[in-house]
C-alpha cells in the first residue's frame, strides 16, 4: 500500500469520526433545548457560570493527549456558547446584555417621541436654529424664516460648554426666555442644552426638549436628573464614545423612568482633520437594529463644513436617520460661536429645498 | 463728563481709526492686485517668502507698543496671507498646493474612466465578486448570477495581502487565469489587486483594471509602475490615510502619465469596533470638491457587517459616490477569507434589487 | 520702466501703507488701554459683545472691495481680540492664548500643591489605593500596608461613574466616611472623585484632595465649583482630550481662584486594544514645558495591564512625571470594579520596591 | 420528579455526551498525527484547502438541526484548525497563534542581532544619522562626530518614501554608495531603508542592516524578499498597526528563514496633534513579553519634537527598550526632508551626554 493510499485510509477514519461527532453534537443540542424549556417554565437563568467552570475544570484534568489544555478549553467553550445560543433561541431572548431597556428585546415597537407638533420616530424631523441664543433680533429672524418654511421645532443654546473659560458661555436663563418667547410667537417647539443636573428643574419651565451635549454624555448625574422628569431629551453621542457606551448612557435616562429619549449621532474624534469630526454614519443602522429609540444626525458638528452639508444631509436620510439637526444663523461671520459652520439664511433655504 | 461719556468719546476715536484702517487695507488690496497682474504676465511666483520674512522682521524691530511682537506678527501674517489670496484670485489659481494633477484646478472636466462596458464617473458602477478567487466553480457561479443581473464588471483577488503568513495568500497567476476566463465567458470586465511592482506587467495581460489595496496605498514603487501603464486602476484609501495623503498617492500614478485612476473610500481605522472600519462618508463629497477623479465606496470593508449593507449602499449613493464595491461569495461560511462579511447569492440579489 | 521695477515701486507703496497701518494700530491700542483703565475703575466688564457685533456689522456693510466679507471680518476680529488682550493686560488678566493662568508665561515658578504631608511638584508622589471604597475591612487592609511602606496619601472611589447604570455606583457619603476614617487612623491624606457640582461642598468635609475623572474633564460646572474652593484637585485628562483642551479645563479651575491643581495623564483612546488606553507619555514633558502645574501619570488606567506596570512606572518617572497613581486592592478577583487591573498586596509591594 | 431533578438528569446526559466527544476528538487527534507523519516523510504540505472545503460543504448539507450552518461550520473549522496545529507540532512548525516563530513560546532565549560591532538585544544600541543622505560632506560631518562619541552604527535614507511625488525622493544607489563609504571611513555599520522587493539584492551589497519603514510594514513581498536573505533588518511598526499585526509582519520575515529581525516602535496615528505621532510606549514591554525579538524606539518620528527628545529617550530606556533611533543633521533648517525634527550637532551631543 502506498503512502498516499495510507493517507486516504486514515482520512476515511477521520470522516467517520466527524460524522459521529456531528451525531453527538445534535443529540447534545436537543438535550440542552429540553433543559432550556424547563428553565423557561421555572424562570431560571439560562447561563450557569459555575457549572460551566466545573465542567471545563473537569475536562482539562482528564487525559486529553494529543490536545493541549488550551485547545480543549477553546473547543468546549465554543460548544458551551453555542448551547447558550440554542437555549436562548427557545426563549426568544439571546443574552444577558440584551436586557437593557434601550434594546429592541425590551420593547416590541419603536419608540416615538412627541415634542410639540413633531414626532421623532416617524417621518424625518428637521431641527434648525443657531448655535447660541445671542439676542431677540437674531432669534426672531431665524424663527420667522423657519416658520415660513413650515418647520415646527427650533434650537438655540443658552448654556454653552466651551473649551476656554474666556469664550462666550451663553446667556443662561435670559437665553431660555428669548427662546421660549420666539417659540410661542412662531409656534415652534424648543430644544436647548442643559449642562448640569441643577439646571434641569428651571430649564424644564422654558423648554419642550432637553439636549445633552457630547461632552456630557457620561455626566450621569445630569442623565439621572433628566430621567426623573418626563420631558423629551436629545442625547448626543460622546466625542469618543462607542455605540455600546452611547446606548448605556441612554439607559441611565430610561432606567430612571423617562422613556422619551432621542439619540443623536454627531461624529467621533479620529485622526482625520478634513472634517471637524468623523461622521460615523454606520452607527445609525446599527443603533436602529439594537435599539427601539429614534436616532437623528447632527450634520453640523459631524462635519464642521458647510460645503458638504447637502450631501451629508441626503446620505443621513438615505441611511435611515429619523431626522437632522443643523445650525442656522442670520449672520454667521459675526456669530459668537461656531461662526465657520453655521449656515446663513440663504444656505438654509437651499438645504431645506433639497431635503425637506 | 461721566466715565461712561468718556468711554463713548474714546470709542468714537476707535471707530474713526477703524475706518481709516479699512481705507488703507482697501488701498493695499488694490496695489497687491496690480502686482499680481504683473507677476502673471511675467510668469513670476505669487508668494515671495524672502520678502515676507524681511517685512515681518522690519516691522517687529520698530517701536510697536502697546502691542507685543507676537501680536504684530500675527496681524501682519494675516494681512500677508490675504494678499496672497487676493493675488491668486486674479490668476484663477489659489495656492501652491492646488497645482496637483489630481486637483480640479488642473482639469476643467471630471475624469471618466472606461473599463470594458462600464464608465466610472457617470452613472454609479457596481463591482461585485468574491474576496478571493478560490476555484473555477466558485467564480463561475458568481459570474453567472452577476451576468444575469446585467452587471458588467467582476472582482476577485488572486494576490491576497494577509496579516498572517499562514493565512491563504491567493492563487496567484492561476487566480488571474480563472478570473480572465469567467470574464470572457460572461462578458464581464475584470478587476483584481496587485501587491508588488513586479506583478504589474504580467497581471496587465489578464486584467481590465488593477486594484491597489489599502495596505499598499503608499507603496510608491507599485503606484509608479502602474502609472507607467495606461490601464485603469482602483486606488483604495489607506487604513489611516488622510484625504490629503490619499490624493497625493493618486498623484504618483497621474504623475507617471496614467490618468485612469478611480479612488475608493473603504473606511478608516478608529477606536470604534462595532464596525470593522469606520466609513468616512464625508470624504466622498470632500474629494469630489477637490478632485476631478471618480470615487466609489467599498461597502464591505468599510463596515465588515452584512446586516447594514443595504443602508450603507443607499447612503453612499445618496452622498454622491460614483459606485460601490461589495464582496459576494456562493458559500461564505466556507470562504477562504473574509467569510463573515461576504454576501451570499440571495443577499446579493436583495442588495441588487434595492440599489440598482 | 521694466515690470520688475514696476513691482518694486508698487511694493514701496505697500510698505508705506503698512507703516501707516502700524501707526494707526498703535494709536488704537493706546485708546483701548485708556478705555480699559476707566472700565477697571468703574468695574465694568472688558468685553462688550453687543458693541463688537455692531462694529462688525457696520464694517461688512460698507464697500470693502477687493476684500470679501469673510476676510474683513477675520481681520477685524483679530484686531478686536487683541484689543481685549491689551485691556486685560491692564487688569492683570488675559484671554490671550499665551497668557492662560495655567501657562508658564503666567507664573515664574512651578506650582507646588501640598496635600497633608505630600507636596506635588517636588519629589514624585505615589498615590495608591483601591478603585472603589467597598467596606471598612478592605480599606483598612490597604491603608495599613501603605502606612507600613511610609506612604502618605490614599485613594478610594466613593462616587463611581460607570458605563452601565447596573454596575456598582460607589458607596457615596458612606464611602467618604470610611476613607476619612482610615486616613485619620493611618495618617494618610485622602483623595476621591467627585462627579457633580452639588457634591463638592459635602465632599470637602471628608477629603484632602478632590479628583475629577476623565469623563468629567469638561464638566465645567464641576470645575467651576471646585475652583471656588481652595482645596487641591487632581484633574484627569479626558478620554480623547487634546493637550490643549486639557490645559483649558484646568484654566476653568484656576480662573475661579483655586491654584491647587495637579494634572493627571491617564491614557487616551486609540485604535490599539493591547492596552485599555494608550499612555500618551509625551504629554508629560510637553505639559511641563507649557504649564507650571504638576503632572502625574495614572499607570493603572493608561494601560489596564498589571504585567507591564513596573516598566510603565519606571518610564513615567524617567520622563519627568511628578508622581504616579495606581490601584491596589486586597483581593482583586472579588473587587466590585476594575477587578482585572488592580494590583494585589504582593504586586503592590513588588512595584513599591522597584520605584520608591 | 421535580423540574430541578429533571434538569439534573438531562445534564448528566450532556456530561456523558461530552465525555464521548472528548474520546472521539482524541481518536481524531491521533489519526491526524499519523497522517502528518506520512506527509512529513513524503514532503507533502500539511494543509489541504480543497479537502477542507469539501468536508465543510458535505457537513453543512446534512441534517444538522438544531444547529445552524454557521454554528456547525465554526465548530468544525476550529476542529480543522486544531488538526493543522497537531500536525504542525509533529513537524516542529505551527500556525497556532501561540506558536508563531516570533513568540517566546517558539524560542527559549532572547534573539540577539549582531550588526558590525553592535548587538541588538544586549546593552541599548543608539542609531543616529540624518533622515536622508544628501551629499558626501553632510554624511562625513555626521559620521565624524558620531565616531568621536564612540558610536558604531549610522543611518541615512537613500530611498525616501514621501507623501508627495514632488518631494525629494532620495539619491538611490548613489546614496547607498555615500553611506557605505563613510561607514568604512569611520568604522560605522550602516542601516538604510529599502522600499521595494526589487531593491533588496542591490542594497544588500552596500548595507549592514535593512530598514523597513512604517508605510511598508505590510508590504509582504518586501518582507519575504528580506526574509530570503540573512541580513539583519529593522522593522518599523506601521502607522496604525496593532501590536498583533506588527508581530505578524515580523513573522513573514522569520518564516522565510531570516531570524535577524529588530522591531522598532515609532509612534501610532491618533487624534492628538501636539506630537507628530503618539509614542505607544507600552508596546515595548508588551512586545518583550510576547516575543524574543529585540525592540528599539524611534524617538524622532514618534514625537516629531526636538524639545522633548531627552525626556523621551530616558523614558524609552527606562521602559526596557533595546535601543533608540534618532535623526541628526549638520544643518537641519536646510535639510531636504524632516527639517523640523532633526537634531543639529550640538543638540545631538547634549542628548548623547544625557543618555549614553
């Protein structure tokens, strides 16, 4: 018999063993599903970490040659993990992580957040307005134009978190008053950022929707304070937050009892400087798969460039975003903040005509 | 006179000075434009760094109180830079950088790259096909389906750059043969990656279009070798290349005489791991503003996730991409590379129906 | 006359204008300083945003050819900002970048921050202690060992900012009590994180030094609240903060009147996952060149790996760090947070023997 | 019988199956080792991709409920990969991650790489020299000073990979000649970068050590060409390579038969711009734990700042680096590349006195 024939014969033995392995695995799979059904009836947890550890310990203490301990552990760990999956598929759930309140597994339908006359989670919602409330004239000009276009919500910052303490910090309560006043005059819902838990109560009197900015995505005291109200909130993704951290931040709000959370992708910090941040557009469909919450895109901060705003707006809607946020100022060159990236009224109208 | 009145009076003086400053600046602007016209006629360079340095040195050596040297330098540097801009605006160019051959300033119309029956730079071009050419059966299956859908170009890797030397490295010339053979059978143009300058000559006999992968974006010998052919090339953005570095890499090819370059955004490396890379979708409109070259999006590598591929495809087209590239394999679970991210035939058909 | 002569003649005119501009600017500078002196006497704010806006609006509405609106606005904004600087320099304050209070230009000697028996800014200070205060026994064990080694300051978290609301959030005031009690027993100064402005007043009763964590580096309300006390604070660099943003965050504290700030490099978020964060060791000498504040390195969070802690400790001291922070727990596997990266007592002793 | 008892009974069945699985796997392992011995004798390749594909195809086409195709494929792929490992362990080779040739598990002692009179892997080795070889005078000046200081190796680039095709690309072979000539005159070993596989043979005649630059870390043709020589090579980490990818790149060289590889950490690309790259100093002790290869730090490119070079040099040595590389030029302001970051002769002497 030649060596090649020898190999072929040995390979037949391997094939036979592989079939046996498959039969055993199927049998094992069926049994774990039976166990899962009992656990479900008895409301017992699927995973039993202690039993898994015992099993692995017992296995590797046997004579396992020619395999190494690491090899056997990795094989059985895969088998155990697949068992968990098989059991979860019985239960309709899939793993521990998946029991966050922000996850789809927690809610059968998509969350819709009503703010004044707009509803996040249905047709795209467009939020325009200046970076900061500067004075009544400025706000009136913007609100008037927006109202003419049929828009129903306006933004404007009263508390501005700024890198330097010497930059314009916002008008505070006076800014909220101006915002509320133009909102009432033009029948626009209002949204503005709060930056500290202590502001929530006062600001609630002026605003229809809170905004939590990127820098405060993990300001958990602020998230909890907002969670204890019932007012809608737009939660922006942190400067370098993962999708997972972003959803956990939202969980802080839901966990306090406020379900009215709208997420906002606003770009992440990367090495690239052609844009102010890098718009992580993939995060929108990923988050929509994971969560029942609405998600919109801030096209101003994610790019910092007015010249590509129309294209980015179209891409964001195409990818499934529930809306857009974009800064508009009557006279950007003299704006007190973000003067290079705010649209002027004409640019706003062009963008509006393209997307709305 | 009260102090407030005092301030008002002083402010009037400031206003008067500011008007004088404006008149002087305008006068200055007009003179530099006259200089620019002469320079243009005489074909002299706009910027004269030596003169600028002399001027600044002279200025700061004067009595400049109450200003500091730094303040005066920064003011005059701004004035000098604006002069350069004013002069360039006369010439229709704007700065040194802007004379790269890849830039719009170099070409009055958009580059169109014809490969077989497709033209990059007009209607979106869709490139499908497996990560790697594995055997004839595999390629025939994919090519057949693509041909039925009316597609005109197919991809498949013959030289695979892999992180580990023990991973499948591609079939080499045998892979090119298989690719060429199915291309001819189904009337599909062919594209495949080359990874070394020495392969260019041979591969040119089999391929309709070269691909340069992300790892080789700055393999300048390879770029120059391709630049010396006239064959179309798809140049992928490097893993952590800036937009500027990407365009300079393309310049290596154009500078050798080959104008048939198509760019490909394929995601950049960031901290986020929900996707394999982070699709930098803003790079598409930015590059279209800067360059006359076509640009497409590789939706497979930029996400590494099949579940969001339809949304990402739609966003890429909406943002203005000249096409898409996407991996398709008849049986992804047994693929020799990228098995988790290649679409199977049914997934391909669904995607095709959504976008094409 | 040749064209070159033409250019020379025009350039003489430009030089003449530039001299006139300089004279006007000096005149302007002297007037704004007079205004500043009046404002100072009358306790009026230096910056008058409304007036600046009016001035810019008026300017850009004039005939300004050949300049564009953007050019004129950016020129005058620079002039206005320099005026603010000139006025502030009268007052001893300044918003000029080169004169932030954190910068060397502002202070002739290095800041030293005394906390109990240790002084940051002289010999390296070593801060050890558990991630979180869990109970009295745990804190007593650690404090006892540290005291035996002659250490003089201990850390322990009472308010834990955690990604998930379902993770251990710290013992709150009870944790501060335990920390204070072991501190007194073993004569150790105490440091612990505060995460909201509202906690500052209470926590001040228990702590010798505040810590502001990476997530709160731009929680400006918190920074300002701490700035209004005189208690030392350890300010950690944000997860993806630049050196510049880091120093501006410290400026918020100094600007409120509290000079006792110690900075802490704790790694930044990058694509690399071999470590929890990427220790940006270059930031230490860079910050020491820019700022008079002491800076230490958190070797636990910047690496997340116990196996390289000794080498990283040695490198941090060699690079010039004013100290180290490192987590130690009597029984890391059962720790309520950070269980994989805290040193146990023996590992602490080995590290101590190597570095101290 | 209670439900709990039911679960226990089912679990016993699972345990019994798991024991059977183990026996089958051991039997399988023994057979594949027999096959490996025959393959070894017959000089057949270990991996037979075609057979693996057939086996997987056959398996997933069976009735495999309750498992999914993906689950069965991933299980058997793991089994097949472990078979390859078992067969390789017979042969003394292995593709198992834990037995890459670069890993400590593969070699009992640290690799030492001798280049002329220096040995990498013992006392720190200091490599100085200009970014690029520009002319004989320049090289002679630097070599002379280095020789006076007792240094034994000099660097200088002859092939310069540059972002723009219009930047200085190096003198090529003429540069190698100059480098070799000053090396002989001053008894200095020479190191210089090669950027394409085709250069390796020629360059070998001039150099004592190759350098592979960051841009070419995954130029696998170049790595393999160098791997087929026996000449020492300094392999730089890619711009955004992980530690894992870095080591796999080195594996390409070792796998071709050349063990004389020295690794070089040179900073990674991050969002921070205070430095040219971010020195990932933790990579040094991590790589020393994983690999038996020497590793040095390029303090010039990792920082791009001359002002912190002494501190970074000290930190690199303290962290355990086997050496440093640093650019020195007789007249940096007129250097043809990297003019801002090269040390002049006096700065070199100061650095030398601090570290050597």
